[in-house]
C-alpha cells in the first residue's frame, strides 16, 4: 500500500529538492507535504 502511495506522491506532489526550497522559508503547507512524503517513503522502503 505504501509503495502505491509513494508513486502517487511522486506524480502528484511537488518536488522541493529540484526547486531548492529553503526549509527555513518554507510555509506550513510545504512543510506538511515534506513530512507526508517522508512518512510514506520510509514506510514504503520497509
């Protein structure tokens, strides 16, 4: 299930690494997206 969510995240959510987003200037929504992607990715790897 988490592998499917990880693929959906890759397609649907923005990639802040390519945009070189500074975490100190990120909005709460951007931080929430980063946290969600991290959560799903760590679960998909296990």
